[in-house]
C-alpha cells in the first residue's frame, strides 16, 4: 500500500467512525494532526488500532485516542507504542489499565529508556493475563512510586513477591500493592520477601486475616513494620517525658499512643486539650523532647482554653459547634468557609500559633531554643508545595532564635500578651499571600517543622486557662489531670488497628465521637458552610410513598438529613411453573434440610413460674403468697409451677441484593447467577415455613439516593407456600445497590413483629454502589457500616452472605470479622442459605 492508498483508507475509516459515533471520529480527527510528521501508513496503523480498540471497548478506544498527543510528544516511535496499546484488546473492560498505560508510557520511556519501558510494560501484561483489575492496579500506580528511586530493578523487586503471592495464595495485586510500597519504605527491598512470606503463613490460618495483614489493617501487619522502624520510641521513654513536662509546666499530662502508622504522613505528636498522643517512633531524642515540650506548650499557653476558642468563634461569626458526648468541640466550622482550600489555611494558622507558643517556650524553658535550632539546622526541607511553607517557617524561626525581627505580619506574635485569636488573624493575613501554594491532605504533614504537627486536627476538650488552674486558692495543680488519666484508663481501652476506622486522613482515625451536629474533624473532604450543615436533602419534597432516611457521609463525618428515599413495592406477579421446577431440581437438598429441621424444632421442657395450676409448688411464689395473706392482703393464688415445651422467639428478614449484577452469566456458562439466588430463596422459604419461625423476604435495587426500591416478596404476616415461591421465582436484577437505605428500612420493618431474637440476613454479590456515589467506593461502604451499627443498636443482629470472591477485602470493615461469610461457589447457595440460618439461629 502506497501513501495515497493509505490516505484514502484513513478517510474511509474516519467516515465509518463518524457514522457510528460522533465522539470517536472527533477524538480521532483531533489526534491525527499530532502525527502529521509520520508516514501515511504509520498514521493508518494508528487509526486502525484506535478503531479496533473502540469497537472492542468504547472507553478503551477513547483512552487510546485522547492519550496519543501526550505520549507521542515524549515517545515519537508511534509504531512501538501503538502495538503495545493494541494488545489490551485481548481483555474485556481493560480500558482503565490502558488509560494508565497511555498516561505513563511516555514518562517511563524518557526515564528508563526503550528497554526499561518494555520491561515495565511486560510486567503489566503478565498481570493482565491474571486479571484486568490487577492490571488496572499496576498501570494506575505511578511508576516512580513503584520504582522508589531504583529504576526498573526497583519495580521488578517490588512485583516479585506479588507474583509469588498470586500463585500460592491467589492474592490480588490491588490488595498487595499499597501495603507493599509502605513496607518497602520501612524494611527495604531485601525485607519485602520475608514480609510477604509471613503474610502467606497468615493466609493459611484465615484468608481475611492474611489480606488484612497485607493491607496493614490488623495489628499483626502494623506491628511487624513498627518493630522494624528505626528511630526513637517515645512510648518507651514516656516516664522521662512526663517528668520533663511536670518539671517545666507543673502538670501531670497524660501520655497516650496515637494511631499513626507507616504510610500516614510524617509522625508527630498531637493533643486533644487533655492528653498528648505520641506516635510509635520519631527521628531521634531531640525531636521527641522538642515535640513533647512544644505540644505541652499549647496547653500551657492556652491554645485549647475554652475562653480562647470561644473568642475565635465569636470573631469568625460562626455558630459554635455543640459539645459531643465526651464534651469535646471541633475546629471544623472555623475552616468551613475555606472549602477546598482548608488545608492551606489550616497549615498557615498552625504555623502562626506554633510561632506564638515557641516564642514563649524559648523564653521560659532553658535549652528548648538550643534543641529546636539543632533540629532546624540538620533537617532537609520537603519537595513540592509543602517546601514553601516549611522554608518560610524555618526562616521565621531563625529570626526568632537570633532575636531578630520577624515578618511584619507575624511580629506581634512574640509579645507575651499575644493570644490564640492573634494567631488566627495572622493566619488570615498570610492566606491572602499568593506565594503560598495550595496543599493536598497528603502534603500537609510535610509542611510542618520537626517536632511540630497539626494542632487543630483532633476534637478537643475545652479547658480552663493555665492561670485559672494554677492560681486558684488551694488548687491542686494535679487533680484535674489525675482525674483525666483515671477516666481515660476506664474509657479508652486499647484498640487493635483493624477495629479502627481507616482513612487516608489521620485526623479521622481517633476514638469515635458524636458528629451529628455541625462539628466534625478537620481534613475530611470539603466541608459545607456551617449555615448549610443541616440543609442538604432536608428541603427535598418527599415523593409519594417514599420513606426518608439519613445517610452517613464519612467525608464530612455527619449524617445527611433525610437524604435517601425508599419506595416500598409489593410484588404480586410470579412464575409458578419456574418455582415448581426449582423445587423438583432441589428435592434432595430440601429433604435433607427438613430432616435437619426436626433437630431444630423446640423439644426442651422449660419451667413456667407463678401459674394458677401445675405439677408442683413454686416455692418463691408460695412464700410471697403466705406473707401477703398474713399481712391482710388478698393475693392471687399463682403459686404453682409447670413445665412446657420452650418455644423459640426468633424472627428473620432476608434482604436480597437485586441489582443488575445478579443477571450475569454463571461462571460455568449454565444459566445466570439469579437462577441460583431464586433457588436459594425458595429453599429458604420452605425451610422456615417448616420450622415455624417468623420470617420475611425482601429485595432492593436503587438508582440514585432518592430512588431506592424495596421489594416485599414475603411479609412477616404472610404464610409461606406456592404463591410466595412463585413471586421469588419471578425476581430479576435491575439498577444498583444502595445497601444502607435498604438496611435502615429493614430495621423499621422489624417493628411489625414481636420477637426477642431478630436476625437480618443480607444476601449480596458485591460491594454497595450507586450511580451517584461520585466514584468513591468507600462512600457507600461507610454508610452501610453505619447502618449495621444502627441495626445492632436497635437489637437486630446483621449477617452478610456474599457471592463476591473478593468480599473478604471490604466486608470486615462493614460487618466486622465474624459477621459475614463468602460463598466461593455460587452453586452452593441454594443448600447453604438455609443451613447458614439454622447455624445462626442456635
């Protein structure tokens, strides 16, 4: 084919694309001029690859065409990278992996060369062979993080244990990779293999336990890394640090462990107005001493005094947040007006307040200035935006330690009468300076000087001023802190890491607090302005037949008032013929179940006391009767006791996920997943009808937060039988799965049944998801977790049965480690579903 023929073919392909998709032909025409320096045959090869990728997967084709300009600018060999990209059409839904490849291949080529890029690409292709999700995790992670400064050899060393784990333990790359990069930063590349092999051993004892180890979500995984961390361990020297604080501040300040762990930014001490929270390790003894003195200095100079905090709220004209159950307040309303720029202001405010406190410490605590200067001399400033703040702060401290004038905007902070409000105003002034760049939450911790950290992250106990505590007549300087220490011993038991809420923002991983009001924690998403805290969703008109429920937003740490709307829909249509076929196909399993049910039927005789007649006297009731008689009363003659069969008082609601995913083909190719779900629900209904327990069967599917459909297949008061089986046989999948709202509605349905033991069984085939979750998989996970807590508080015991093989990755954080089970084989569902209930019922 000559160039003329190639140009004709190019135009024909473009016209063909235009007839099929406007977007495809537009993206192709926008990218082709970038390749104008290439031959017509090379451009044709590129366009054919783009067309075929688009026909294979529209998103893949778009990712290829849109990524072409950037990739070509760095890697002009269009034939080479076109061939690599085209190989992704071997897999379905590989477009996210291809998107990551297109974004990074040029940078990898420039930095590692052609051989290095080919090695990087080959590793990703091997993971594509295993799973496109694993390939997405690999190509989606920045290559420099994978390399860790060691080039392609660093990537190969990081991925070698992953390939071993995939073969021996079927561990996904998505589970391995984030924890492995953190582990490598602690134990080094040679320590990765021993770390991974320990995880394999844990996988032998339990898959969920092993996966939590690799994700650093349990004590075993975190402890292993903390033990390997070099540096000074302040907890081992807590007595020394406490004596130091007692000597200089005349207060016995409780010291506690923080929940910092590797991968959560730079370690620093924090304070909640009463206690100082220490990380597992700091760089050296000097930093630990400076950090302890500096953090205690905030207590000494009234950063957390109630009168000073109230002055901030009064100045900001912001509604004061309500105290939570622990009598703590939060800083969130002060930062809410800054919205997405809140981290920038938070760091500037902290910088000013740190300078105010350190100016007093340098004057009052001998040796503090010397230690601080030594730290600042040897520390290296961070790269990126955080470096601007760090360099500015270090410059001001250099002036402070020399006794030289500070920046005019900060000079007043060195005065003895400077207050917290003065630091806040100085922070506002600095915020208007465009020289300070925007910060992300990951960059925030790097912006602070050694021995310093976030002051306004934790909810705080407002306290009296230092003068009020120590200058009151006959005041016991230690009494308040002794009481606090004793109270914390009883109220704050040690928590294993897997019991804590995990969040990339370390501010959120603290003991739970009541944040239902306008308060919250700084650093969690973008807050709403205080005046609008309760309005989102509150003013929506309630639709006909829609029941409103709150929804938990972990990013704002509050409930969205009446955000979700549930529409209850009775199901009347059914498939009786299909139901009969299901019963015939599972006749053997049903027979075995009914035999097991006979063992579950009540047979134990239990005593009934205070009866009008019976087999024997009730001694306690008889004595009471005689005493009342002699006292001149007329008691009822309920003095007998008899024995009767004890009846179980149990009710169960089976809630089935009826989202689109259940319509997927069965892995064997024989039918669909929904066929097994129908069979399981029918056998469940038959089993409970024989047993006599009160039960209901419902399903749910959703499209957006205000349209959660709740299907009642069988109500508690309806008898089981052919009609119920026909309804179940007619179910199909649709839409998405907003679990939290469906669970809350299920809790409400239990009000209609009088039972002491109430069990909620959730049958699902995947994680919670909906069209309006913003692409944040954690959002609905966290809402479901809160709904589970609400169920427990209401006396309902939740348990999840999932068909998702990866359920062990997210279900422990939602239901807890012992409140779910994963059915690896879908075919087991019909027989296992009733059996699981019978086991839970005991």
